[in-house]
């Protein structure tokens, strides 16, 4: 990777000494990753690149654009730029870590795991590498999402200590993936004690453990606390101009929260509130919720009237047979 000091000197040079490529790259570097103009200026730089600008700076321009794309949850484009950056400069360890995260977000678990393992081998004292490794294993499903994922999150926990909720959150998700619901609940409850900025995520996952254990009251309670935060996440992504994929992911998470609270409401015999939750989820595009709306909007079948009791048979008067009569003295 091009040395930071050399890059700083180059980008700080007077504008008249800069090529069009470097001039646009300098503008990209002046913007934060969350600023949409970072992607715009990095794109202009890449279009203006000439061989005399040098391949190391070309790699850096791809990396700079990937940072902006990742901030907008545009994981597919970020993966592409990070791959181009690494093809030129395989020593860019930050790019390898970022690509591991992007690939995990895209569901490319095995490729993400390879990147994360390479990063952990280079930087074993960075907890972010262990977290990325755990996430890469989680998205692969069993068996990789079980003990192998928990081992990675344990590596992060050793470095982060008890105050960071992410290792416990990862451990809980790993237990959920292999249906060990009691242990998942324990790990997720530990994360919920110090949620930091991940309260909604933790409560959403913990509600799954409660539901699997049949504790519908606590599942409903966790989702009720999480849903306002999930609404804000979707609003924030709209505000920053997140990619379509990023918006859809937030929308699906919100819809799933309403849907599963609706199921908890049904289990708790709260038909009207369950219907309202399913309607919200259906409006957000979750088709199973639409099916539940249709089912709950049907009028409840009237119970059949109770059959009238049959009258007791009347006893006939005894006939004149002496053997049928009882005489009192």
C-alpha cells in the first residue's frame, strides 16, 4: 500500500502541479466516507487516470471509492473496487478486511472467510478481524456458523473485553443458527446489558430465542422496544442516499420485526394488534405477512348452536300384570 506520508505529500501539493487524476483524488480524500461526493470525485479520478499517474495511486483511488460505497451499503460495488485495489496492491490490509465484510454482507461466506483469515494472520491483535471472521462463518450456516463462528467471536472478546456487545451478539447468533436456544438467550441477554448502539439488533435477535422457547410475552416485548429504532435505521438510510440494496435490507429487517411481533401477538390471542403488525409488514413488502392479513381478516366462524338436550323418556304406567305392581301393606 502506498505510504500514508507519501500520499499526503502528493495530495497536498499545489493544484497547478497536479494531474487531473490527482486533483480529483485529492477532492475525494477531502470528503468523509459517508459523503456521497467521495464516490463522485473518486469516480472522476479513475476516469482521468493515466499510466504516468502510477498504479499505486490507481489502487488508492479504487480503495477510496470503495470506502464511500461501503458507507452507502453498496457492497457489490465496494467488493469490485476492493478487488481491483488488491490486485494492484496486495499489501493493503484494510482493503482485505473491508472486502471480507462486503463479501459477508453479500452472502459470499467462504470467500469472506478467506479474506478474514488472511487479515487475522497479519493483524491478530485487531478485534475487527476476528469479528469479520465470525460474521463470515455465520453467513455460511451450519456447521461453520456453530463452533467455528463462536471461536472467532471468542477471539474478539479476548481483545475487546466485556464492555463491547458485539462478541456476545455474535455468539448468540451462532447458537441460534444451530438451534441451541437456551445458550443463545444467555449470550444475547449478556449483550443486551451493554448494548451501546446495537440495542435494536440485539433485541431483534433475542426475540428469536424467546419465540423458539415459547416465551411469547418477552418476544413481543423485545420487538416492541426494537421497532422504533429499526424505523429510524430505515429513515437514516433514506436520508444518506443509501444504495437500493442497503434500503431493501433495512426495509426487510423492519418488516420482519413487525411480522414476528404479529406472530407473537397471535400466540398471545391479541388478534387486533397482530393484524395491525401484519398489515405494517405487508405494506413493507413481506409476502408471508400479507397471507396472515388475509387469514386474520376473515370473519371468525360462528360457533354451532349447542344441541338441545333430549327430553327424558316418560315412564309408562305399569300394566295390569300383578308381577309389575308393588303393593304396600
